[in-house]
C-alpha cells in the first residue's frame, strides 16, 4: 500500500509538471472537442427528449454510488441518455484526469468529479479542458447555492466551469460520555478560549486530549479557523495572505492549545481515525463528512457522538467554516456535451438526487433548497438524537468565501511547515507564517498582501 | 574440554535461532496483520491495543469486495497479463542477452550502452507520451497496451547478458561444427543451461507486472479490465474506506506471488548470484 501511495504522489506531481511543459499543445491536440462544446451552446434549450447518447461519469466510492442511484430518475426526464458511472479511487482519478488532459483528452470521461480546492489548479493548467457551463445556462442556478461555494466554481472571467455538488460545513464532533464525565456542558463552549478551558477540564477528568492534528502535514484546523475569520492562504485578488493578522490569530490559538497539551499529534488519516474511535481525543473539529467515517469505523459507538459548531474567536464572532467538498465538470473533449450537461444540471440542482446522496451516503448537498427537506429536522440516533444536519446546514449557508487559487497545493505544504514550526519547535507564529509567505512568494511569483 | 566446546556450540545455536526467530516474526507479522484485517470488520484495524485474533468477517469482506470490484474477473486480468508478459519478456530478454553476450556485431557496445541508459529514465517522463501513443493507436483499454511497452525490459536484458557471458564459447563452436543452426543452439543448448537465470528473471518480471500500478491505471479505463492493484486502489475514496475489503484484496494479491516464489525460489537465489563469480 505504502509503495503505491508513494508512486501515486510522485506520479501526480510529475504529471502536473509534465502538464506544465506540454500545456501549449493542448489546444492543437484537442481534435475539435473544444469547438464542439462551444458550437452546441445554442442547443442548450433543446427539448429533453432530443438529447441522447451515452455518457461516462467518474467519481470515487460513495460519490460514484450516489450518482449511480440518481441515474434512474434522470432517465425519466432524459430517456435516451445512457449514463455509465465509473468508480475510481480518489487519487487515481486525479492521476488519470491529469494524464488524459495533458495528452489532449484521450481516455477521459464526459463528466468528472473534482474537489473544490483543486478546481482552480485544473482550470489554470488546462484552460481548454473544461466546458463553460455558463454558456449552457448554469448561471440561472447561481442563487441556489451558498455564495462561497458558487464563487469557487468560476474561472477568472466569472464563468461556471464546474457545478457545485457537496460541501463540507465544519463542526466539532465530540464524544458525549467524556463531556458528561468531566461535567462540561457543550453548549457553554462559545469561543476557542471556552474550548481550551473545557479541554483542560476534560483532560483532568478523563485523560483525553481535545483535537487530533497531523502537525507536520495537515493544517485542516488552521484552514477552518482562517475561513472563520474571513481569510485564507490567498486573498480575493490572489495575493499571498497567509501571514495576515487573522491567520496569525488562528495559528496562535492552535499553538496555545498545543502548549496546554490539548493537541494529539497523530500520524495521517489513519492516526486521526484511531485517535477518534479509541477516545484519545474527546473532540474532532472537521467537515461534515467525518460523520460518515465515524459511523463506518465505529458503528458500536452509536449515540455517543454529537456535534457543536466551531467556537468563535470573540463572543459573537463567526462560527461558520467549510472544509472540503466536490463538484462536477464537463470535459471539453466530450462528443456529447448536451447529454453531459443535462446530467450535471439534473444531478446538482435536483433536490431528490441530492437528498438520496445525503441520506444514503452522507454527502452533504450545497443546493440550499434541499435544506428545507424534513430530513434536516430529524434527530439522528447515531449522533445523540441531535438534529446535526440542520446545524451543518446553518454553517453551510453562513460560510465566507475562500480563494483557493491554482497554487493551493503549494501553499498547503508551506502552511503545514509553518504549523510544525509553531507547534513542534516552539517558533513564533508571526515568523513561521512570514517565512511560509516568503516561500510561497518564491515558488509562485505571487505578490504578498502584507 | 569437549563438554565446554559442546556447550559453546549449543549457546551459539540458541543465539542463532533466537536471531532467526526474530527475523521470521518481523517478516511474517505484516502478512499476519493483513490476514487479521481481512477477517475483521473495517473499524477493528484501528483498535488500541491492536486486535491480533482472526475475526469472522472473512466471507463478508470477500462478498463485499467481489460486489465492488468483481474480484474474479480482476484476478483473471492480472493473471493473464502477468503470465503472458512474463513468458514473452523472458524470451526477448534471453534472446537479446544472448546476442549481446555472444555475437560480435557493429555497434554492439553502443546499443548496449543505450539500453543501460534507458534503465535510468524515470518512467514518469515517458508516461504521457506513451499514453498519447496508445491513444493514437486506439489501444486504450486493451491488454496489449499494458503488455507491449515494457516487453523489452532493459534490466532483464542486462541480467541475461551477464549470465550468458559465462557460457563457454567452445561449447557454441562445437555445436556449430556439428551443424546446429543458431536457433537450435539458442533453444536447445543455451536456454537449458540458463534455467536458474531464466527463473530469476521470470520471477522478477512476474512481480514487476503483477504489482505494476500506474501504467495499467492510466491505460485501462474500464473497470472490467482492471488489474488487482488498480482495482484495490479504487476502493480508497476520501473519508470513507473499508479496510476489511482492502486487506482481503491485498491478501488475495499476495498469494500468487508467494506461490510463484516458493515454486522457483531455489532457482531464484542461484540465478541472482549466477554470473557474479567467474569459475
């Protein structure tokens, strides 16, 4: 397994490098695919019954399964369109997508899933690779998604190159028995200072720490906090903003937790899950999708988990943030853009399709109309009979936009380095983030905002 | 005196067996852990302290795995690809190695040197051009797209050439005097004497193709055509991974290699050492 993982990461980065070099050839080798898409734009109003053909869709496990479930309904509206959903591993999908786009569209599907934070990178590397959904009229749905999500779908000119699907509103998953044992009322935790105080109390009573972080390689908590404070690696103009006052405030708060011995330094994803289900930590601040992970890996802990919103930085500060999410794009070499668009439009804007994905596989919709469904008022038995889904829906609607940019992956690496510097080596937050900003500047040539 | 010697021999033996025993445990434990994972539900792999006893989830994991990736079909793909590849690649490596070792021809060293250089090219560099070539030929999603690009495997040719050098020239000359043609010499004299080396190269190439991941991933788009590593990797989504199924699949993927190796291990070891010493 390990060796595969290594080859994969290697291959992906090399693939992207090679892609940079060969970027200019894309348009020539495209064999007319791109033109096809533009030319057919006027047909977007065509009657559903006139759209026909077979399309292939890529997605990874539960996402692929939930699209599969939607096909039947889709075909009631579009009886002549056949949809083949291919279930591909997440990293594998990116490897194949990158190789396919770099070689001009060979072997690619008509529609693919891409995570929101990777979109800008693909749009920048392969500007001719994606069908402009705005030309097919996707703009009319803009208001049906949270603004932060919709903005992330667009290229520099404001065109939709992807349709929003799932979203990762953040919250703090907490283990109820630990809170009861320590006598801590989760509702009383409104600020990160309250959280630290509660953490000290819980640790004294139960020995458990508060949050698992893979300190030297993942900065998820830092990103959620930055998002809360309305900042991110880059500002809205794409300038490097990782050393903003707000980002410093966020990292300093995590450093404070670490100094109070509330952070468990875990090893990667497996370490996070191990710490969670064995109660080395009493809480896990993460995106909504972590609910599925806990249910899968610890089914016997039903009723022991619950969720509260991320604590704020000030008394009435913002408690909403997002972590993760994915989207559907139509690839421009497709021979059947009308059918491909029809599927994307149906799947991302149909409340029923989105609710099936949520109820069966825990994929949280970004389509806000879905939040009115009765499911969101339901009390979830696994989660202490709390209406956690409506909590997450509130978070989704209040989340501020984040500008991921095409240099997201590079920034993430330096940000994790800065986190390690501040948490493991006891460095000053200001210096660590300033250094990260300098390195990102060197590597990307972007301006610094501070 | 002899008693003392005896005890020292016994002590030495005990130490030796303890050391070997530790080695055995270290090398077998990962396989055991994999087997434990394959017989337990997914979450069990995370328990602290680790659960070291087999569970009763074997059948369920297999059923789930088969439902998800069609494991029988996938195993067949892997076997067909790996065996076909091994057969032809060994033949090509042996023939090329023989030519490099025993024939004098113009540019022999230049060609051999170029071949050695090819070993040093990281495969990532050739990935996209090669993929493009397969796409232009219309070969995506076929066995031949996986098989052909690696069929002349430089390292295997190099290994065969080193081994072929130990064949005495006089033997070949004697055969020629007796009227044997070059093909007859190759198939009836050279290959039988090279059996250990052939087995070593065969194991090496079989393992290479059996474990080969990135190239099959990229050229085999249809899940019906997946090889085992590609199919297993498709089980890893984002936040939801069924480790029971993955361990089940990994167990299945290790078995053929183990069988192949156990059958040929004697040849494997003597083959790797062959050619290293001139006798």
